[in-house]
C-alpha cells in the first residue's frame, strides 16, 4: 500500500471516529420558591420556573426573576466548568470519548413577598426626597 493510500485510509478513519464521537451536553435548571416565576438569563427570557435550558459556555450569568406579589430578584451567579472542560482534557472528553457526557447544574432562588408600604411611609419618603432636592 502506498503512502497516499495509507494517509487517505487514516484520514477516513479519523473522520469517521470524529463523526461517531461523543459530546458534552450542558443543561442548567432554574427553580424558584414559589414556582411559576418569569426567568431571564443574560437578558433573554427563558421561561417560567422550573425551567431547563442548554448552554454553551461557563462563566458569570445574570439572572433576573420576577413574579407578581414578590420582590424581583436581579443577581448573577458563576457557573464553573468541570475539570474535564479544561485543556487538554476537553479534547478527550468532547472529541475522543465515544460516550455522551451530560453536565447538569441546578440553581434555586427564594423570592421574598413584596413589601407593602403604608401611606404614611410613602408620604415620609416623598417629604425626604423633596428636602434632598
């Protein structure tokens, strides 16, 4: 067998292996107490809790959660990658490994009931702002 034929055979085998290789599926589930809150992730509406979405990258995520009768929550959470997502392990986990890896995370947020401000407090706050101006 010539060098060109051997090279072609190896290239074909490698391309078939890459097509059949496993991959990493990343999922993030966001729960709230109480359930049924609108969830925004990085300024994108993803649904009402509990909600599960796929994601492509690790890092800081901005989370905004709102539900009628509850204080809106506006925060961020870090999402750290697993050890096998770093170089050089990522090559083996995502390309060479024939199995599918499911990388799942779950965040739970507790919403506070909306604070009802009394008429007197509202007037006091208005007077205070008036004096500051």
